[in-house]
C-alpha cells in the first residue's frame, strides 16, 4: 500500500492540492495549537529568540506566535496559495514574517540560522520516506547550536484509525459546494516517528502523544556526531 501511494503522489501534487484549497483551508485554521503555544512559551522562558522558522507555515498562525518573541521570523511553505493567505494575515494582524516558497526536504535557509522552529502538521504530507527523512536532516542543518524545534505528525493513535503500523493514505478536504479534494498523508506509528527522529541528524529531547498526534522537541546538535 505504501509503495502504491508513494508512486501516486509527488511533492508537486501536494503543492497543487494546497494551492487549490488554500483559501478555504486557511479560513478554518484561525488559532495556534495549544502544544505549539506551550513550546513557544517554554522556549521564550529559556531565552530563545533570534530567528524563528514556521516550516509548513500555511496561513502563518504559528508564525504570528513566533513573531511575539523572535527578532525575525521566516514562514516557509510549498504552496504559493497558502503563502498568500499568510501574507494577508500578517498584514491584517500587523506582525512581520518573511515568506518563502520552498521544499521542506531542501530548505533555502543557511546552516545554523534558526533559533526556534515549529514544524507541525507538515511532515506527514511529504509523500516519500526519503523526503521525510531528508526534511528532518534539513531541520537539523538549519538549527543553531542552541536551537530547538517542535515537530509533529498524525499517528495511528488517532481515533479515526484502526491500524497499528505506519501507512500512507489520502484524507478528503471538502470545498464549499461539496467538491472533495484528496490530500496525501503518511500516518506514523508512534515508534516509527521516534525511530525516524532518532535516525536523523536531529537530537531527540522528548516526545509525546497528544490528541492523536506525535509531538517531539528536538535540537540540531546531530551535526556534531561522528559520521
């Protein structure tokens, strides 16, 4: 099943899907997730600031949260349509964010440039295991030596799934008027999520399950490991 889904979807497909649903999707994503609020508040308490990154920023609801504590914020997304909704939000709410269209598996960001990053509800949309692993290594590359990031993905622990092993699937988004649009997801088994982080260049600090999602706090110190 995984192989069939991977052959049927590409990163271009993911981009095109979110360009198609961008305006409606963004309208349903008003508030920051509580887990992200807690992570950013904790990072701020420990003096994190500098440059923030909202990776897979969508309409920039989490970039807005970062902007309150960071000197500057980058919002990166593969979808130009979603970036336009992020630009509109930033203008309406008067916060600063530098918007960049890019691929999470090949970040157009310098080494060690990011002090705090939020990478939520995006990893699971990358349509191949190689791309997902590359994106974790890329996150490690761009984090500063003292940088921290929050990573999340949907998991098999979610009430809507019966499977216990990780698998690829599509989840429908229904546009106004009733038109369904399929979105690719890789649904992580919790131990698979932990293993992918452990095998990446990231340093896994802690992880948990919350509301059917896997969340992990990570650092970018993996580059200092022996190779």
